[in-house]
C-alpha cells in the first residue's frame, strides 16, 4: 500500500485573514502575512488504499466533522481515490488558538499527494491546503509567507508564497498560554457571523490592504517597530470587527489583556516587541532573538506557559 509521511509547522498571522469571499472554495476577503514557526509541528501519515476511510488524530478516532474535512481534502488529490487511512499527531495543544489546523492541512496535502504519486507545485499544494483551512495555505512555505487574495473565481491564484526565507531575520515568537482548552467558537463560525452581522466588517476589509503592504515592507526591511505597529493594528481591527458581531465573537480573557499590558510595558522600557491574537485567548509576542528570554521571563508572571518558537521551515516529506 503506498504510504507517505509529511511534517509541517503551524504559522501565526502577522496581518490577519478574517472573512471569506467564497465559502465553498475557502477564498479570503483579505490577503494575509505570516511567520511559520518551529519546533511545534504536525506529522501526518497517509496510506493510500486502506480498507475504509479512517482518521486517527492524536491517537484517537477523529470526530465526524474532522473526518469530513480531511477526506474532502483527500478527494481534491484524486476524486476517484481509493479509501485512505490518515494518522496525524500534533505536538502542541489542538484548538487552543495556536492555528493547529494550519500545520495539519499542510502536512495532509503533502503526504496525500506523495502517497497518491501525484506531483504538484508548491502553489498547487497551497491551494489544496487552503480548502481544508485558510491559514494552512501559508504553512506549505517556511519563514515569512504571504497568502494572496487572488482574483480568479476558481481560486487557483489564491495561494501563499514565500516573501522571505526562514533565515531572513533572527526573531522569536513567544506563545503565551493561559487557556489550552478548545475554543468556544470555531474560526469558520466566527468569520461567518462577523461577515453576516458586524457593522465593522466592511471597515476591516477596507483597512487590510494597507496593513498588508506595510507589513510586507517591514518584514523585508527587518523593522520590528514598524512590523509591531502593523501586527497590533491588524489584530485589533480583526477583533474589533468580530466583537461588533451579533451575538459578539469575543475570544479575549483577562490574561490576554495582562499579556498585552506586559508587552506595552517592555516596549516602553526600550525592548522592541509586539503582540498578536487569533481565534482564542492566547497571546503571541514577536521579539528579537536576543530579547526572547527576558521577555519570556516577564510574561511568565502573567501566564501559565510561555513557549519560545523560532522561524520554521516549509512542509516536507519524511523519508
Ligand atoms: O485558517 P482558519 O480557518 O483556521 O482561520 C485562521 C484565522 C486566524 O488565525 C484568526 C487568522 C489567520 O490569518 O491565521
């Protein structure tokens, strides 16, 4: 039976994706920018030609909803595919707002194409990963990646690409955890509710292209102060749009605000750092590598766990 294993790292968006212009194809309303992060990873093995479709996620059978999404992505590899067995392992908390779906679907498409003997370009892999989870389009690439909005109605130009390689800039991303439980509202449901009911959604979409252009420039120039301003602005505007939904989508907890205040305090003392938040209460903080330990020690006063992550490489097959 043809088998392949792939490993991918999650990514954290610096300029956010929130909202879809096409639900079925998972096409975004805005372009986004991210950093792929090691050592957190997902390892996925696909056996192409099993007795039945089967998903094993972290040693447990996947839920019906997880299985539906995973096998729908396998159908994209080959609509006449045989039955497949997918075994996937995350080495970090699933559904804690740490974008585990980004590494999961990136590893899945790479392993599934290899097991099926299908040769695809990185852009085609990114398009397929996007169908499983938008942010996964970016985890095909290492380092600094942009996911292009695209124009085509079939979505084939809405894929990620690398804007700077993994060794471009010696930074760290600190993942500050107060709450490792599953999130209350999925990013998919939260986006839909925001676009259907929030009076601020159109303002968010209108503001995103400028943030993306500034974010891209700041990454290329390795300007942490400029990137920090864009990161926090993008995160706050995204969260403002969802907080104004009806009913509101509110991922923040008191710990989120404490961590943000801690970052502001460090910045006032001359340590360049900036925070971002996704569809969960945990906070991520971007710092220069040389400051990572000092900033992590300070954040440990307000958090249960602080992980120090570094720029990670692209999704890859495990020999
Ligand atoms: O890829 P999804 O559908 O899980 O959505 C990701 C949404 C955010 O993490 C909040 C933003 C982003 O760009 O990753």
